[in-house]
């Protein structure tokens, strides 16, 4: 897990009249923290930082804690209260006076977030992880000890209750790193800190008794600060962060380098209880994304791609289960519920009783956890076809929270399992029901899905649900290679044309696009199915099979759905019969592609004749009857 997201450049704060902000300057001497931009004063009017001259600047951090709510911490101990002075010259920006007695705001806030001690631009060394050699599996953060600093923050500013004091409230924090000692500061890399998540995790793992006391004590100091039980003091926090690093590398030398951020390793350790058979972090060395949804127009090969990825993932072993969502699919189907089951009662009589029956999600989860208890864990995959043909939020229910994975591909936040689920997992995986009070998705469980947003019966996905998946889009022509050169003869007599299905498909799509119809309602390469469009041998498609499939699938889809509002234009060749599906099918049997608008048939004839190679059978090409 990493709590930093690399960004390509510093946030694009406007110049002097833009957002109120903090910035760091490595060449500024003692006052290396500047305030610029504009902020709203107590009357709600925009004003410049120069109006803060002579006041005391105090950092105040606001965040949310689960089951506690909105919380604020005020960093107002004497060592981190800064006098706001003019920067000098004609500049309208101000500086936070540091001098020689105070830590810089960069160091103060680094300590507040339990990060390794930062540095200044000119003091930084190469970003190396000297502990990397301890284990080949170790990933070392580029924000390692002594190699980074707090570069910028966007701020709110408000009057404090104390006289002549203002609160500086960070809204985002961007760190810089990657500059060699005496190097060019322009080569720095930038990283945005997910500070709220970091604070929540510190509070959570500070309660985990599985960690040694020597680690829990410094963790507890930060947790107490965040929940308001203890005042933040820079020296105490900086010392506790250093102690935490030393104790973590002493206790877990194979998992932590001793140089970079200790929290990812501690979070993983806190989830891995050695006294329980359940292992959420199995160390499965597979880099594939755990939560994927593949989407695209109908016929683009979404299920085919999922099958290919499945075969690769499970090449060395593992299991999968496939489920298809539909409008009546529910949480009870997906996760599990009590159901009536036959059983043998007294005197051998069959009776009905009720038993917890797991759904596909719980079955795959149990199989993955069971595999995690072995010396050679294998991947376990849940394939969800048509994931948006049911209401995803309703189907996933509380397990929705488990989709948010950390850097080790384990669920970031657990849920409390019901007694039924605990009993089921204890019976199928092993251990005691109490081992499963907190439930997570392990790193060897994959959930992949497919969806077609063009379907009329689909359910919308909210932003929170989407955010927990990697969406992979398949373009309308991405899978067309196998169709090139595959041809079929349509129509009779003067209207007989030998055409390539791929060219016909693309011509229809171009016509739909001209009518403003979105790509997700157009025809993918395998809308007809591979068994129809790709001959087992040669390039000639079976005429009778193709015509039957084309009428049943393509013409019906265009008539009833994609081109419903443009029937007369699309089926121009049918004249007054363009609003009767049966007449369109009859005309297609007789004249083939001449049922379509001349824009379609004209392009198909042109491209098919110019591109068709290795034709198995030459068919006469008639002229279109206007």
C-alpha cells in the first residue's frame, strides 16, 4: 500500500490572484514557507495574504473518522506556531517565520502524519532503498527517509478564537522528491498524500494487539493526537515516528526496509494474524488487476477477452466461477442466504430444514481463503457477466466496501461478518467462527466483469461503485483482425453482391454515427458471433447461416433498438415497408444490402471490391436499382 499518488506536475494553482496556498522554496534561507494567492476574510470578502502580517499562523487539520465523524486537530503548541511576515520587496506573498528555533512547516506536518523525517531541496540525496536487498519482494517508496519535503498545499484560512491568530487549514498536500544533493530542483517528482486514509489506518491498526507493544506505543501516540486525547508536539511526534521505524525493522526485517514509510508494512502485518488459519495477504506474486470491468459495444469480444485473461491467470492452477447478473438478481443470490434444503429426519423420513447457502461471491471467497492456508496459494476468480443488468450496489450490499483494495491487494476496510457467514467460513476454510469476525477479500481473489452500457435493461452505476474498479474499454474495431477478407454473397439476380461482413458492419456504424447514435449502440465485430462470421476454413462465410443470423440479430437489433428513430432512412431500399420488420427481412432475402441506404451499400461495394483477397467464389455484381 502506498499513501502517495504520483502526479505529473504541481497542482495548477493560479498566480497571485488565485487559490490561497503554501509553497516551499529551497533558496529562501530561514523563511522558507510562503503564503500567496487570495482567501476569504471573516466578512466573506477576498483578500490578499498581506493582510495577515503580524498575526500568528496555526495549522488546523480537519478529517472524518469512521463512527466518530468530523474531527479537527489544532497544531498550536509553541514549537509550531509561526509569525506571518512580509516576504520582502514588492511581493504580495508572505512567509511563515521559522528562524533557528522552530521546525519548518514541512517538517512539522511530516511529523504530524507519522512520516519519516523530511529534508530540504539542497540536502536531499539519491532516492535509493538500501534495505531492498533484504527481500526480493520488498517495494520501497520513493519518499524514503531524508529524500523528500512538503512542496505545496492549497489552504483555507479562518480567524481563530485566540486574538491575532489565524488557522491555516490544508486542503491537499503535495510532496516533492527525487532530487540529488546539489542537483537541479526542476528534476523533482511530485506526490499527493491521501492524508485522510492515512489517519484512519493509523487509528485502526493502533488497536491491533497482534502488533508488539514497542510498535503499538508510538502508534498510540498518533492515534491519541488524531482523536483529540493528546496535543501535538513536534519533538514528541518526530521521536515517535523514528522509534516506530526502528522497532518495525527490528521486529519485521523481511517486510520493512527501515528507510521509508513504515505504515504500509504495519497495515499488512496487522491483517495477518499468525494465530488464525485465515490469511488475507498470501503474497501471491501476480500483478494482474484484482477488480476489472471490461466494457464496450455489443459484439466487441468482451467475454472472449475475459476468457483469455482467465486462462492466463489460471495457467498454473486455481479456480473460477462464472455468474451472470440479471434484473432479479439479488444480494441473497450473490453472497448467500438461508434456503430450504431437504434432509433426513427421524425414522429416515425426508423433511425440509433451513440452512445457510453461500452464493458465488462467498464460495469463491472461501476457496481463496482455503488456498491461502496452503504453502502454494493459487488465484481464484469470480467472473461476472453483464454486471450492470442488475443493480450493482444492491447486489454487492455490504461487501461493496471490500472492493477498495490496499497496496497489497487486500480489502482496505473490513466488514463485520454475520454469524451465518462466520460459521460457513469456519466449516469450509477451517478455524473457529471467531476468526472471521472481520472479513476482507484476500489478495488471491480476483473479480472481473463485463458490461454493455447500450442494453436497455441496464442499471446505472454510481460513482462510488465505479471508483473501486479498473474499467477497460474495447473499441468498436479493436477485435476486427479475424474478420478481414471474410466474405459472403447476399441477394439474388442483379442485386447479388459479394461483400465483406466487416465492411458492411463498419458502413452501418458510420451511418449510425452520422445520425448521432453513440458508439456503445453500434455493431462490434462479433455481433453475429465468431461461429457465423469466421469460417473454419478459407474466407467464404456460409451464406444460409449468415443470412439467418443477420435477420435474427442485426436487422432485429437495428429495427427495434439502435436505429428505431431512423428506420426509413436506414432501410431506404425498402421504401414504404421500412416500418415493417417482416417486410425488411423479406426484402433482404431478395436484394441483400440494397435494403440499406445508398450511403451504406455504396461504400460496401466499393470497399469489398477493392479489399477482398483470396475470394473462394466470384459472384456477379449487379448495379443498384435506384
